[in-house]
C-alpha cells in the first residue's frame, strides 16, 4: 500500500511541478507581494522632526525650560526656539517646524501661585507622528511644572522668601527614579513577517487545488480506472495528501530560503522555522481536505476555500503587522495567526524550537483533526 501511495504522490508532484500556475502561486506571488510590502515599510522608519519651543511667557521658569530644550535632542528629534510666539500656526503651516510646544503668557505666575498651568501643542493634521512627539515633550514639561507647582505651594506655606529660587532648585534636581535605555539585540525584518503570511494565503489555493483533484478525477472518469487496478482508495487518498503536503512544504521552504538568503530577511532559528513550516502546512492541508470532503461540488469547494482563506488571512493578521483588541485575540484561533505568532517569536524574540512548541502542537492538532475528518468524507466520495 505504501509503495502505491508514494507512486501516486510522485505522479501528482510531477504534474504540479509542470503546472506554471502552481509555481506562480507557490513562489512568485508571495515573494513579490512580500517585496512590495517590505519596500513600503522598509526595515522600519527614520524619525526626523523639528519641534519648536514657543515661549510667550518670558518668565524665569519658562525661560529655563526653553533653554534646557533648545539645542538638545537626538535620534531624529531637534528642538528650536520659535522667534515669534504669536505666529506659531503660520510657522507650522510653512514647514519651519513639524510641531510646536507653546508656553503661554502667565505660565510662570500660575506656577508660582501653585495654580494649574496649561501648555499648548500646535501640529499639522497631515503629520500626526510629529504632533505625538510634541505632545510627549509637552508631557515631560508638564511633569517639571508639576514639580515646580508643588514646590511653590510648599514654599509659600513654609514662608520661604525666595520662592523662585526654590522652584529652580527643585526643577534642576535629578529625579528620584531614573530609567535607563538598554541595548536591544537583534532586528525584526518586516519581510520576515509578510513573506510567510502571503505564502500561507496562497497555500490554501495550491493545496485546495490538489485536494479537489480527487473530485475532478472522479468526475472525469480517471479515478474509477485507477481503482480498477489493485489500488485501494486509502492509497489514493494518502497519495494525494502526501502530494499536497510536499508541495506546501517545498513552497514555503523556497519562500523562506529566497527571502532569507536573497534579501536578508532573517526568519530566526532554521530548525524552528522548518518545524513551524511543516506544522503550518499540515494545518492548512487538513482544513483544505475538510472543505473538499464536505463540499458537494468542485465549484462549491473552490468557493469555500477562497472564503475560508481570506477570512483566516484577515483574522490571522496576514495583511497587517501588529494587532490589538479583538483582532489580537482572533488571530490565536486561526492557523495563519498561530504560525505568524511562531515566526515572530523566532525572528523578533530570537526564540528557539522549544519557545514555539505551543504553536506547533496546536497547528499539528488542527491539521491532524481536520485532515482525518476530511479524508473520511473523501473516502466516501471515492467509494460512492
């Protein structure tokens, strides 16, 4: 039986390799899409913003804060003083500044009196990133002002004569708790996320075509002639299953090697990557067999495969990097999401095989369970 199974698998594999449409779906399409998305995202993004500091208050406190900010910066963020605090919006619209933090008049007096002080942020609607950076800067300034405000209240209650000096000393003092930035080892390639995602999307169609070939051969009359020979239906089904598994593994492995060796997209530990590929192909093959087994016609199986593939792709995060809320929960219930989660762990978190075993075991369970049900249904079709 096993010899017959491998002969049927080898025959189907030779047909698949001669089919140009399968080669396009298995290799060309996922790599091209991953390249396009990778080029759009790059290896990340470079931050280059100029934040203006507009001091409309001109008090000792605002002057000290502005002096500390102007000329500082780094990592793509620069601070510059705004010459005319009254024309902040025009300065942003002209492009002189990407966003501006405004310290309005009366700021110093409010702080000295222990009252609430307000900061304004002016940014362009077309550049929300720069506005977010300016808001973060304003948050840091607000923290300093809160320190100054608390100091002013305490100094006034204690009867200190020079409240301004106390405030300046409090603001200039180092914080009690500091956070140091550590080094991050390793980098995460965007292509290493989208390449396997796109490859798995196309696998649904490739493997689905292989599974549906059983129905097509039965309809064309070739399957009864095969079964007329000393060949059992089990051998035919297992041979077709082995064929689609080999095509799927070869497809994803080729995408992995091409994007890794040709374009530098590091997917992570090679052993872990290959095991995840096998597990992902097993899950997708099982689902495709299940769809084909319970579909009434070949066209119905084709339509259901397309619907299921797109639903899993959306829910699993194939088309977008990072998910929150409901989507982040949904992805863990899809083979795409489980496999992508494992690939991210291997690439970004630099995990090994042991670190992705939970996803691997779930993928194998999905594949074996759905494949068993699908093969039983297909066996009834073969014998009927």
